[in-house]
């Protein structure tokens, strides 16, 4: 029980930090990154955040639906949709924490908004810089010229004095 209170205190401290709030936006983008070393840590953090704050959906949606709808029907609608989003956010958090190490799997994220967990977040994922590709150099072809043909001797007249020994 003591560990639960310490964990909730640390989570509340982190969530109340303005730098952590700015980092949360980066957390969702990094969790969807195709680069493994970026994705793994961010996905684990997103999972802890979703699993630890899943109960907030129930309170936020109950209050918002009570304000916007008829007194009893709005409250009941908020409780049902809040409970549904609580379960979805908790399941998403557990899946993220359990599978952050799996390469190529970026989890099943829910919306960052507690007022509607099914809203589609448009997260721009930066493409990683392409890895340098080794291009094998073309083989060097050495072309040797054929030797020049020997000059063709012109037919000569036979000189018998050349073959005589002196």
C-alpha cells in the first residue's frame, strides 16, 4: 500500500510539472516513431501515463456530459462513456508497458484528450534520415588496343645475289 502512495505521488509530481506537460506531446510522437531506440522508451512512458491516469476519464466525461446534457441522462451518458474510456485507456497503457520492447509495434494509442478517448490524434512522425547506402563501384574495364598490324611486305623481285655466300 505504501508503494502505491509513493507511485501516485511521483506520478502526480511529474504530471503537475510544466516541462512534463510539454514533453507529453513529444511522448506520443516519439512512441509512434519507426526508430526503435526512440520508440521503446516513449512507448513505456506513454503506457505508464495512460495506466496511471485512466481514472481521470470517468470524472472528466461525467462532468462534461452532465453540463452539456439533461441532468440525469447527461450524467448517465458521461458515466458510461467515461467508464468505457477508462477501460480503453487502462488497456492501452497495459499493452504499451507489456510490449514496448517489440520492434515495429507501436501499441494501440488512445487520444491524449480525456474528454474523448476515441478522438483521432494527428501526430506527425518525422521520418528517420535514410541510412547511407553502399554503392559498389563499377568494375574498371581496361581496354587494350590490338597491336597495329605488321606492314604487309610488297612482293619483291627475287635477287639471286642476296642468297649467295660471299
